[in-house]
C-alpha cells in the first residue's frame, strides 16, 4: 500500500492549480505520478530554479503578496465520476510527490542558491510559464507512452 503524506497548504494549493490548469488545457486531469515525474525532469527543475531566482530578485526590488487567492471550496461533479486526485483535494499526497518536491529543493540548492522555501516553490509552480511547461512535459510523457505502445518489433 502506498504511503500518504500531508504537505503544506501553499504546496497543496499550487499542485491543485497545476491539476486544474493541465485539465483545462488538455482535457485530461493528470495523476499525481504524472505531475511528480514532470517535476523531476531536468528541464523543469532548471526552469523552476530560474523562476525562484527571478522571484527572489523581484522580491528584493518590491514585495510580493503572500499567497494568491485560490478558491478553497471543493467542487464536486458527480456526472463525470470520481476524480483521480481526491486525495490531493484533501491535502494528501503519495510519497512520489514529496520526493519530487525534495528533488526541486535539492536542485535549487545545488545550483548555488539558498534552499527555497515552500512559499517560493509554490509561487514558482503557479507562474504561467511553469504551468505551461508542466503541461507540455505531461503531454510529452503521455505521447511517449502511446508511441512506445505503437512500436513494432521487427526481430523474430
């Protein structure tokens, strides 16, 4: 059985934003595993690190608001059946999501910056550029799986 972990409110809100964005743009809500795999990709790690560094420079020149306003109420649509991410909506994540966020922290720290806070990571995940790149990475992962299924072996 998979171990569940509870992450902070800001990270939970950021991941919910990612799920909502990917569903709105692709029509298919990603699973926690898809989001975690996307966050662990080198390209996204690098872009999140750059976004955090940009936010820090911007914050030095002008303070940012604490947290963006996100609708805290659950929305249930019984017509479409249960969501893949009911646990996320309750603030619970599988360990692979926590591992992905630890990977982000470690990557930013190893790139020469101070270790990012939960608020910095959450803010970077909710930036329009990072949301778009996460969606692109998930699309690429999904298409890679479809292409692997279509591959025909020519050896006997």
